[in-house]
């Protein structure tokens, strides 16, 4: 989870988010999921970390706490070059949390989604790095259980496997009904999907799936509803058409019998055999476009690291990342790796003063060196509202004689009043026949009508109960009843009034990008939805409990009250959300959000 929105900004803290945890100040949201919320944070000395707070309902469960304590202590023993090591944690406090090293690169899921499949050489290095990470994780007696593209981050010196050592903690019977789903169906092993014992070999199966996704852009068992993909995983053979020939050994990862799958060490050896040159992780292992993204994030991170902390009255900041543009590949600045005990401190480049709403643009000059392979890059810190741009007001032009202009305006007003009076007289002769004209001029049609004073009309609401929306499906509010429509990219579809998707986290969103999460004290109504303007682009499922209500405004002028009823029950192979919809069609002026 990189937490970077479209437009290159980190997601700001939301109302209700803590500003610090155990002395670690929080700067932005990196993502959220079934387990909790991940924040971009800093140590008291200013070093970046990723801090995950556990959902309150999980923290209240004694069995979860016991397993969480065991898994975190085991995860502390994982110190590989291709993992994000545990920095600190608290398993006993009111709300448990875990801090790991922060990685500035994008996830494999977002990189492939934005730039397409990786070249063959990059896939071999990716596969070897992930296999080495699994070797270290398994030696600590940990099974990842949820290895997938969004849990693999791409750094300039190789991949990083994250989110290991926690999934098992949530796999407790006392958590039934919380909406937590352990594992991602499209990347589960056959034994995991069938509810059988999960071993290190299950991670190898997922490793093969991730490799195929990286090389081809699609999984080995196709796309579609999660339950359908999981059925094919359990009962059918993988589809490896289009996979480069030298990656053919990946097929061994998909053996139905876990004992027949290769070990991570064997996979590393097979990668070395398949590579025409010795495998070497360096700053040039990724395509230029992805390397440029990493360069931008590292530069912005170094610049924002020196920004002052927000005061108690300061608004929640949004941390921008340097905008896309030509960038020098990171390997051009990569120094020789220093000793582990002599890690250099990356100096922040000089930053040009910018308004709080603009991007941070480093000034020309020497760039900060990239961090060593064993340490995380420095993450961005947000600009604050009190930082003002360095500018001077230009002198005002001399005043001109305005007399002629006002004489002309007065004449125009007199003529206009005369014309309006004539029109009013003519309309008065039409009597009651003008009423229907007034109704037909109301915005968007529908029931109800304009009062003639320009007020919004109040259409009759239409309610639909128990609408199930599978993952990567959307509904249109104009349909009666709304039926789920499959679309792998609903956020690019103008008809997607409400869709359920997973990029960095499970979330509900709308093409209109105007969603309001109502407080428990608010009564959902058309009036409330019109008055509330705390718009968000999306709302993650981790923020929703049964009965939570959302207001959704569409670009077509419809307003809907969405009542969240829950997700797929634990053990169900499908992945969906269930909602009740109350829709006011044509309740406001249509237009772009």
C-alpha cells in the first residue's frame, strides 16, 4: 500500500485518525484493510516508518491479541534484504499497533496496472527477490498466507514483501462476523481455498501466481468473480499461455500437491539458470517509467522530511509527491553500499517554496543519494497550511476614469427592466397554462417540481434492499432495480455510480468521486446528503460497520443513500458487499465532480 492518490498525493489523515501513536507522529494514510489502517509516520528522530493500527474490534478479542503477540514477536526475527522489518510494536495497549520500515516504491499491483507487465529480466529479479524473502520468513516459522501483488513493493534495489506475520492472528473463531477475510481468493493455494492446513508451500503457490501476474498482467487462473477464480484454483490447471518461455519453471509452483512444489531456494536457483546474465539487483532492474516514480517519491520524501510538524490548530495536511516528468533513473545516483553500522543520513534537497496546495518541486542541483539496500528510503512529510509561497504583490495599475462605463451600465439596466416588464405582461395573459411549463423546466425531471423560485425539486425516493455488489462490479442508479455489472476498471467507467474494488485496499467508490461518510448521529435523508459536503473519493471497508450510511452524488445528478449491510461471511469463497440503496434521481444539477 503506497497510499498515493491519482494526481500524486498521499491521502491525508481523516477526522478520527490519531495524529500520533506512542510518540510516533502520523503524517498521512498509506492504506486500510480488514486488519486496520496503515499510516506514514516518523520516529522522534525523523526517520520514516509505516505504522499499522489494528481495528478496535480485533483488539478487543483476547484470542486475537494472543496470536498477534506471537506473530509479531516471530516477525521481529525476520531481517531479510527483501522484507520490511519490524521496527516497533505494542501488543498490550488499548489499541495494538505495529511499525515496519517504510518503502517508497509503488506496489506491484499499481505498477502493473499503470504501466503494464514487467519485462522478462525484471520478472526474474522480482521472483528471485520474493523467493529470498519467503526463505527468511519461513525460517522464522511464519507462513505469509496473503502473498499478492499489493503486498509486494518495488524499491530501487529490489522488491520488498510486506504484511507477513499478521494474517494468522486474525484467523480465530472468535472473529466470525467482523467482516475480516484472511487471504485473497485469487492468490490462495488449493489447500487454503479448501480450508485445509496451510504450510510454507502455500506461499510458493501464491508466489507463482504473483510471477504470472507480473509477466502477463493477469493471474494464472483468469479473472472474474472471486468464487469462480477460487473454484478454478482448486479444480483446474493454470492457464500459462503468453508466459515467456524461460519462465516455464513457474508451472511447478501450481502443483495441486504441496509436496511437489519447489522450495524458495530451488526457485532462486531456477531463476539463476533462466537468466542469460548473473542476477544482480541494482537501480536499473525496473522499467524507466517505474524507476522515475521511485525517484520522484524519494526526492519528495527527502524534501518533506524537513517540514515542521503541524500545530494543534493546523488542518490535516496533504503530502504531495513530485509531479510526473523526466527523471534520472535511480541507479545513476546509487552509491556503493556502506557498512551496516555506518548508514549515512540522506540530506534533504533544497526545496522551492510553494503554496500548500501545489506540488513540491526540488530545485536544480545535486540530488540526495539513494538509501542503502538495508534501510528504507525517506518518506514524504506533508506541507502545512502555514507555509506560504514566497511572492510579492505586483503594483496596481493606475485608476481609469470610470464615468463613461457607469453611464453605459445604467442605460443597459433601464432597457433590461423595460424588456422584462413586457415579458411579464405577456406571460400573465397565459393564466394557469404556465404552471406545466414551470414543472417541465425543473432540473432533470422526475417527480416533484420546481417552485418557480429556483429551488431544487425533491424527487420521490426509490429504495432497493439487499443489493450484492461483487468485487470489481458496479451498479447504476438509473437502473430499476440496480444490477451489478462487471468491469475490471470501473473507476474509468462514467456509468459506475457505485463500485466495489481493491487496488491498495477494499473500498466503495463512485465515478463522481463525491462520497460522504455519515456519522452515527446523523439521520440519512435527501436534506442531509445535500447539506453535507465532506466529500471523499472513496470509503474503505475498514471504516464501515453494519448499518453505516453513505451519501453518494453522481455526475448524472442522482443522489443515493447507501446503507452498508456487510460483506461475504467468513468461509464464503466469494467476495462481495451487500447494501441497501435509497435513490433520489435527478436531485441536483448534473455535471463533473
